[in-house]
């Protein structure tokens, strides 16, 4: 099957992957868009795992104040370079994570942060395991991994804080 530029553009729009990665995925799946998308997601997960140990010394702090002004959240999101910290994808991720913290009030970043003697439901108490507010069929960790695949650098939530009036 012939792989057209329109097919590559469509897959790139859906996945956020690079042009050559999209072309390779389409060639490898003989033009099957669904299989190519699954291949790209799998490759993105592998890329993220390879980058997991890399240092994250740059990033930004994002604040979100809910419209009524009664709830606010701040998130420190780290990456490897200041170049990536200035990209729209990274800024959007930081903003969405701040909204996530304001909306669902996680207490810990990951399951490893939960004290041994504390009984919690990890999917409620841990930010990375919570259902993503913009797409509840996915968890926050998946959104971060997807962004890692797009920007090509390790990304880590370092800390967050949530404020609620009267609490």
C-alpha cells in the first residue's frame, strides 16, 4: 500500500510523533492507521522508560486558581533543558497537572511516596495514578509519558501543593 503525505499528517496530528516515526509506523503496519497509532504509543512508552533515569534540572512552576477563587494549586514540573520548558506542550502539561491537583486533591505524587503505615486508595491519593480529568479513560502517568515521547526529554513532577479556602 502506498503511504501518502495525508496519511502521515493525520497520524502525526493524532499522535504528536515526528514525521519519520509516523511514516515508519505506517509502513510497518501497511497503512493501518489504528495499528500505526498503537505502535507509536508503544514506542513512546519505550522512549520514556529509556529517559526515566536522566536528570531533570529545568522546568517551571505552574499555578492554577479555580474560577471561584476558593481553590488553588501549584505544581513544579521538571524537564532536562530550559528549551523544552518553554515549549507549548510542556506548558500545557504543567497547566493541566495544576488543574488536576486542584480538582482531585491528590496527597502524593506516586505510590512510592505513600508512608507504609498509611492506608489509602492509590488511584485516589496518588497524582500519577489518578484518572486524567480531561480523559478519565487514561491516567495522569500516561499523559506525562505521551509528552515525554513528544518532546524527547524526561519529565518529572517534583512537588505540588493545593490550597482550599477555609481548610
